[in-house]
């Protein structure tokens, strides 16, 4: 039994599987496409929504440090992703890398985790789009009735659900169309973000940055009690607090949601024309650019107004900061940029979800009929249609805050396994040609894993409970169905 759990799929077999006609994806992406994919997916809810929420709830002006910490953890993990993605240029990202290094069971678990991450992430971005759309349409004849615009205190979030349905059609049509749409929209988003930084810099009051790291405070009691405490506080009996150094790390765990773009870049490895060269460029280039943008925007929003004046439940804090400063035109510009931009972020996370699920189905761990590609478009259309239905329902019925934290914990877990995978593959397959190599192995991968695990400890206990329940369901599915139907098992 143990042998079956830890059987690995060779790199050579993984690459041969990509050449099967009925399972073959088209190679349409170059280095620019991958960099823009990474930037496009990162400039979304993190910069337009979570920046203000994390500053108001946890870090104050030091939210800039939170982005730096999260970016550092991502940078170390990104080096590991770059090595594995260029060495194993197969769709599936962390799932595929884990299958090649640590065996089928762990690969299944991380694939199951990634399905949660991307499904919930796409739903969260669709929800964020709906919030900014409401800001944009407020006071016009096209305003969305509240009962149809919120899953939290209304009936459902209709705009979010309809957005996912539309994106399903786009993704079935082909990755080339998705890439071209992403390039245009990402250019618009970059212009909006640069306008925020430039205009906002003239509205900054330096006094709002003092103290830069607000002293730790005891938070007001919440309905969830201990369930809403970071796990590190619950485990070690630490006094509940917000702000201070602990608040900076808690905010870093929260805004980690903003950095999952390069993870999606790795899922498109099989569709890159020159993956050995283009994937490291796409992963590392996009991460460097968005980290600088996040830090700049976070300094502007906390400099324009005191973090005490930011509503932590505000779904459009960046736009409302300019309204408070007497610049409603900028608020409208931000709302337009956010609406357009969040559409593409949702699309790219959805894209990542379909590639992971497609790879798992191709390996027999999910029903094989889901791994068929479209005869004309060369896309995994069956899995895309099924996933689109699920994401649309989640987006329409689940609030944003719950979704964002579930994405964070799933992403961090994937980063840890990928970091460990680099060390394992260096030892088991030193003969493999590596066009990109992580420096200072094993120090860098181990440090990446430690930072990611510490950030996981700063997520709330209720988030951990949901995550563990999802993994336990995955264990049941694996032993009940997937293990017997695995292509390796049949072989």
C-alpha cells in the first residue's frame, strides 16, 4: 500500500503524456504573454480591495511592510517554481511537480488543494468585481438592486455569477484569445495604478504615517471568539492583538492572496512555446513588478487618510479614499479600472483551475472524460464547463472575506510542497537538464517553506478548520475512487 501511495510519475512520462492527441494543449504563449499573465492576475483584489482592509484591521501604514514580507516569501517560492516549471514543462503546476518528486498521494492532496485555491480564488475575484461595479453604477438607472448584488446580506451576487459564465465561454474558445484580452486589460490596469500612485502622492499627509507601526491593541470581541484568532495565538496562548509586529505578519498572511499570479503562470507551462526560457522570466518578472506596485499603493492609501478612517468592511477602499480626499473623478477612474481588471484576474485564476484539473484527469485521478481537449480550440473544454458551473455558484452565494482566506492557506500549502520538491528532485534526478537553477539549495527552498508555514500560522483558526475538512474529503475521495483509477495503478 505504501509503495502505491508514493509511486512517482517520471518526468519523461509526464512529457510523453502531453503529446497524446486527445490530451494535447496548443503552445501559444511566449515570455511576454507569461509576464503579462502574472501581472494581470496579481493586480486585482489585492491592490483594489485588500490593501485598505488589511491596513484598517491589522497593520496600519506598515501594510507596506506586510506586502514586502509576503513578497519575500513569494520570491523565494518563485525561484523554486521557476526551476521546476522549466524542468518539468507540463500543465498542473505544484500538482505535477509533486507527482514527479514525492509521489501520487501527496500529488493528489496538493492537486485537491489547488482545486480549492483556484475555484475559491476565481469566485473571490468575481465577488470583488461585483463590489466595484456597484460603486460605478450607484445612482444610475443601471444600479444593481442590493438583493441581487450581495451574498452576505442580500439574496445572491448575480453580477459575480454572470461574470463567471461569460469567462467560461472565453476559456473554452482558447488560451490565445484569453492572452490577448489579458494584455489589453493589464495595460489599462497598470495605467490606473500608476495614476493612483502619482495623483495620490500629492494628497499624502506625512502625519498619517505616524506611528508607522501602530502599537499592539487588544481587538474588540468578535462573534466567532477563538475561531477568529490567528492559529499561532490559539496554539501558544498568546494574548489576542492587532497592529504591532504581530499585526504586520497577520496582514502579510492576509494580503498573500495578492501574490498568487506566478503560481498561475506555472500552470500554463505546457502551452509555452519555449518553457525553459520563458517560464522563469514570466514568474520572476511579474512578481518583482507587482511587489513594487503594491508597496507604492499601500503607502499612498495610508498617507491620504488615517488608517483609523478606513472601513475594514469597505469593498472599494481605494476608490473611497479619493472620494474622502475630494477627488471623485479619480474614484470613478479606479472603479472603472478595477471592474475591467478584476474580470481578467478572475479569468486567469479560472484558467489555472482548469489546467490543474485537466492534468489530474489525464492521470486518472479524476474521471478521464474530463481530460478531453476540444478538437478545434485545443482547450480542456469539459473540465472548463464543469468548473465554470461550480465557480459561478460559489461566487453568487459566498461572501468575499471567507473566500480570500481559503485561497491564502491553499496557496501557502502549495508553495511549501513546491519548495521541498526542488530539494527532492535535486537529489533523485541530478541528471535532469535545468535551464534555471535555484541558488543556494537547500537554504533557499527551506527558507521559503519556513516563511510560508509561518504565514499559514497567522491565518484564523476557522480558516484552518475549513482547510483541514477539505483535505479530509480529499483523502476519502482518493482512497475511495482515485487510487484505483490512477493510470499508474493500471500500468
